């Protein structure tokens, strides 16, 4: 059984920073594309950032220049560094990984709240 476990969410003031981590555990051959999605109350889940195994990244326009996705393939871990946070970044953040042969896998989510 494969699990993705996020950590690092919390409450931060506008303009602050947070770092999220997502560790995969279980019978894992490798992680292919990984990423972060978020869902705010009353809204659909949306892409934040993704990264291929070859380290090509893609970001939502709303977070470009502020968020950075990275990965450590030796640890099966994905990171999201979030800087210059805004109230509109408030959401539950979900880790995603494509893990063969299971396919798409999701974490349980971690709350990020940006408020003064």
C-alpha cells in the first residue's frame, strides 16, 4: 500500500512563507510526475505546481514567482516552498504523485491559512 503524507501547513501572515513536504511510503518503484493542488472553500481543486521526474516544472499563473516546487527522488519526497503568501492562497493543499503501476495517488491534505 502506498501513502503520501503531507506536512508543513499552518497559519501565516500575509507576506510570510511556508514550506510543505510530502513523503511517499510503501511499495514504491518510483515517482513519476509529482505536484501540488489546492482547494479553497466553495471552489474546485486547482493545480498549483507540477514537476516531472526530469525536473521540468509547471506553475499556475497565480503562484509563479512566489512558489517553488522541488523533489528528492532518493527520498521519494516532494516539496513546495511558498513565499509572499496572500490571503487568496488559503486552501487545503494536496500532494499528488503518479506512482506506477497504481497510477494517480493523493495525500490527505494539509491546511494553509494566510491571515493577519
